[in-house]
């Protein structure tokens, strides 16, 4: 108390004023206005909580009366604090009856949070069913009745109290389980069979043996058709092909809507996880069927004249000699000095190589080792060297005017489109329609690299895939981009008369699941020189990987091809 205040005298005739109480308070039930202490008042929050409890009980009783079932649900919501001990229960205030006190011989059971008790499936003669208004109770002679207190307990604890009575079936049907989960009851987990894991392991082992048998047969048939890689390479090729087909199937079945991005990602993961084995098996069966049909097909008819074979062999030898004079054979290894330099470059640590705006670290460079996928840094660095060579030879009338778009351009074009992706600014510094060839590295579902090009000189849109899959979507998207770019820069529609979708039948194909990036880089480099065909095959991939290491570290492309 403040020392400067004068205390009230003990023999004062005036009444002592009580402590101040906020206007937003009210008396607790059972208190009088004349002699009420501050502890007997309820705040505004408690008053709102009391009203909410009243409404909650009325809603529960009304629902139980309309739809049937027990109304002995807890009267308070989950996120509510327990009522004060001085206040009577809300149901007793509504009905006027106070709950019976718990017996002293056993502790009170806790109630489940569900609005319905699990039904006990037993014979009608063994149970007595009593109905009172909207409440239905099932009482079993000698069995524990459902808990009726205001506490909470899980259904597993309640059903566990019936384990001592084998004549009662405590298993719930599917409908009861679904309703219990809907109202928040934690149902007991179903235990798997004791031999489930052994069965899965045996099934997996049997499936692997069947796959190995089909792979061995396919490998023997492929060798007759010119397959030059090993069995492990064929295995990686089959797994890679099955994965690409699964991703392509999921992508084609779902619309590219941004509002369902999470659904698409979840569907991709589920399809990739659950359909991987099935896709691999189906691909193996199709490949075996195709190889068997090719091997069993009739041989070509014998020529009518015996000298036809000799004439044809002579003509082929003459063509090969002319080709050798015009173009030297494709190399298979680097010169000894350059090959030794590549070994030193791969052992260096902490190095960074730059070309224009692109750069490659020693971690990125290690992806050019055997059996490694290439990333965006390697692809874009190689494209930057192609663009630099074209800029250096722009005074030469025989060289092509080439432009290279980075791999991120295709991602924006596919996901956001021309307008939302603001792709018009990518060609702000030059006129795209004055170029001879425009090159695009294409990343499909972040799992496969292919090459695409817009060839203004030959009026065609090109796509080259080392897996030989259908890429009609690439042609469609490039046509849409070309039309949108022409309307943005020239303010009119692009004239596609005379344009074709070019497909090269003898495109080199990979024989494993990790060389698609190297094939893509070599496709782009060959197209930048104006070549019609590709002289490299799968056998040249080890050489091309080491050659790309030398070119990236020296910042220029080799001219010995």
C-alpha cells in the first residue's frame, strides 16, 4: 500500500469499498452480487467459452437425435482448457442433473474422442438393448460397459479391456473404421503376416532371375544386329528406357497446369516407384519380341544374276575410297601428348574454367569420366564454345551464322510459355531470323538430353534423340515459339509454308543409360558446321569424353574431325 495514503480507521462508520472489477466480467454461477470477491468473477473469454460449450452440446444432441447413435461425446473441444472446479459441468447445467461421482473401488475410465462407440457383434439373445430417446446402449452380462465419464481414452485401450472374453468379436468392420478415423479415433494398426517379408524377398528374387534370363537372351539377339557394348551396358539401357517411358506416360496423362503442380509431382513419384518394375518387364518383352521377329524374318531374295553381288561390292568399295579421300576416318583416341594432358587435368583440384558467361569447376569436369551423366554446366559451356567459334568465323562466307540458347531457355519455354517467361528479351540484342541455325539443348523431365534446331537455311525444324523416342512435342513447341517471336518482332504471323519436321533415320543411338549428354553435345557441334550426317557412334563415346575435357580446359573446339 502507498505509504502516503491514510489508512481507514477501524471504527469508521462508512462501508469499506471493495476492489475494482472490469465491466467485461460477470459472476460465476452460485455467487451473490452482495458479497462477491474478485475470484468469483468470470472474464469475457470464460463467458464466450461457456456459450460455446452450450452450443456444442446442443449441436451434438440434435445430431444424435437426427442420425442416431450415442450422445455421450465429450462436451468440450480438443483445444479448450478444462473448466474451473468451482463451476458445475455444462451438461448438468443444461439438464439440471449432476453427474454421479466415480466409484472408489476402481479409477474412472477415460472416454474416447469419437461420437460413436465401437459396436460389439454378438448374438441378440446374449445382450439386452435399451433405448432412451436418442441414446442406445448395449449392455453385456459380465462384460465391461463402455466408459461414460468425461475423460478421454483411445479405442485400442477400450477394446483391449475385452480381451479376456473370447466369445466377443471385437474386430470392427471397414465402415466402422472409416467413421472412427473421420472423427479422430486412433484405430489399432493391422499387423502384417509373419512371413510377409520373406515372401516379398522370394518374389523379388524370382523376378530378378526372370529379368536376367530375358536380358541374356536379348543380349545374344542384339549381338547379331550389331550391338557392340557389354551386358551391363544393355542392362543400364533397359532400365533407362523403362524410366523414360514411365515419365513420358505420366507427363502425357497430366495437364501442365500450375495449380496442380503438387499433384503432378506426387503422381510422377508414385508412377516412377510403383511402375518401374512393370515398365522394365514390358520393355524387355517388347524388345525380345522385336529381336525375335527380326531374326526370324526371311532373308532377301537371291539376285537373278550371279555378277550382281560382285558389282555391288565393287561399287561400295569405290564409294568408301572416295569418302576416305574427302574426309579422313573419325578418330578414336587423342594424340599421346593431349591424352596425357587430359589425365593431368582430371587430377587437378580447385580449378575453374570460363568461357563467356559460363564456367565449369573440377566437380563438373569429373562428370566427363566414364558412366557419368552430364549436367547443365557442361552442356552450356560446350554451347558457349560453339557460339564463340561462330562469332570468330562470321567474316567467312562459308561458315554458318549460329546462335545457341542455354538449357534454361527450354525450361522456361515449356513451363511458363513465351509471354510469362519473358523470352522476348533473350533476342533483344540480335535478330533471330537473320541466323542460319538456332541450336537448343533439350532436357526431358530432368532425365534425358536431346538436341533440337531451327534451320532457317533449309526451312526445317530438327530434333535428334539418341534413344529414338517420339519427340513430336518438340516440333510443336518450337513452332509455337517461332510464331510468337515473329509476332513480337515483326508484328505478324510467321509463314510456315515450305517448312518441314526433319527426322534423321540413321541417327546414332546410345547403347547404355548415361551417354545421352555426350551425344547431345556432338549433335549440336556437328549441326553448327552444317553437316548432314553424324560420323560418330557409340564406340566413339570414350574418346569423345576425353576430347571434351581437353576442349573445355583449353577453351576451344578441336578441328581434327
